[in-house]
C-alpha cells in the first residue's frame, strides 16, 4: 500500500457535475482526499460563478499540505470551456497564420491571466500536434500548422506566455495525434508513421516546449502497432517510458488524455484501463466524471492490495505532481475579488485581439 501520507486520489484528475460542489462531490472529496479537478462547460455559468466555484474548492480543501490543482481545456477556437465573459480566443491555426510568435506570446499571457483570475492553474494547451493529415477529424485548426517549424515556434511562445502568468500549460498529445483519420473520442486511431519520422517531425515541438519549461505532457490514445503492437500510447510503456522519459528526457508529469474517451472504453475495461496506464508510466489519470474517477480510484486500491501495482512507482508519480503543486499560486490569495472579475474579458484584452488578430495591420 501507499504510505499513509499519500492518497490514491492524487493520481487522478476528477470532473464533476454542477455549478457548485454537491453534497455527493463533497463526500467524495472527504473520503478520497481528492486534490485535482477538471472543469468543463457544464460547470460554467458566468465568470462570477466560476470564481466562486474554484474558491469553494480551494477553501474546502485548505487543510491539505499542497494547493488543490484545478484544470481546464481552454485552447481557443472550438475548444473553449468558458466562453461568455471570457476573451474569445481564436483557433491555433488562425494565430499561426499571422506568423508572429510574439503576438501568440502576448495572447497566451491574456489567456493565462484570465484563467488564473478564474482560479484555474493548469491549462490543457497548447496542442503540439502537427496537422499532417488533412482528413484529421479531431485536430485540424487546433494545430498551429502542418510543419514542425511552424508548430515548434508557436508552441514555445504559448508555453512561455502561460508560465509568466502562473498557469501551467500541458502540451498534447504525445506521441502525436496529427496524422490520424479517426477521432479518439469515438474509436481507437491506428497510425503507421515511422519512428524516424516521429523523431524528426512529431517530437520536435514537444522537445522545444519542454525546453521552454513545460511541466506537463498529455498522452494520446492512438495505436502505432509497428512500435507497440499491444497497447495505445497512453497504455504503452514503450511510448511513456522508453521514448518520452528516456529519449526525450522528460522529468515532469505525464497526464493521460480523458480516460472516458471511446478509444479506451471500447477496448479496455473501466477497472483495467487505469492500471494499464499507471503501469505504462502515466502519473495522472484524467476523468471527466466523478463516477468513473471513483471507479478508477477503487481499481488502483485493489491493484495495490493485489501487488499488481508497485507502491514505490506510484509514490514517485505523486512526488512529481506534488513538486508542481507546491509552487502553484492561488488567485484568491493574490488578487482582490473585484480585480479578478475585471481581468476576465478586460477591454484591453479585447482590444489586443481586435488590433493584432481580428484586423491585423489596420
């Protein structure tokens, strides 16, 4: 079992329903000592409500030794969980077409400044994928482009912009989701990209982002059978350990893509998948729903009792996560509540968007 000062829930990011903490969610937090959460559009009504919710989470868990970590997918374009009231971020491809990493750096600062004011300290962005397949149904304009040169320049700017405003970026989706023809939300994509191409193309933006200080990498639910015939990226020690940890020398936190996506749920059981992901080398498993997060937590506990999972390996993962969490800043301790309201959707942010992106050069 884990040492008494470690909790299995520290290996899980949990979503939940509602605009505030329900009695059931509070009970889960108390029982499991939950400390990492992800928010979606269904948790959002207004910036005032969102701030109240994230402050409620932090205050409710204030007896923990590390700040609670609250995350979201706020890429821009079609992937924005918080829209009304926030600065409307354009899709990555729209920004990249301006060919100005400096504009993206400033925009990432705005993006992160608003998230931080809202109480979000981890953003699952930017996308490091290179959109090499024009028929890709899931990446498309979420990628900065179709070449490693463009994507690399832009990703680095976004990472640095986030970090200057106290928000941890999480680059995604390793080992690369840009050459797929299937959306992993619905099924398991199969990719045949040669290893040397991955090294010279797909992994270049990841390497630059890591050098820019990124502490989080998200895995991809994709099969590369010529490199691992048995497991998709998230569940593959070949990709999570051999390539990401050893070859790319990543020492930060590996986060799984949503473990409730059909690429996983159609092919691996709800109790088996979290065990395979942890065995493969993921540190933190992402679940959009409280129900499935609790299933995963119980499965991990059982695997520890059955000695299938190594407690020392899990404690190492928790240590990686805690290393980042202990340095997180909390907006509720740093900025007045009125200032936080004003930062989100600030007129200066909208003017920057209009001047530099909507109508550049005019």
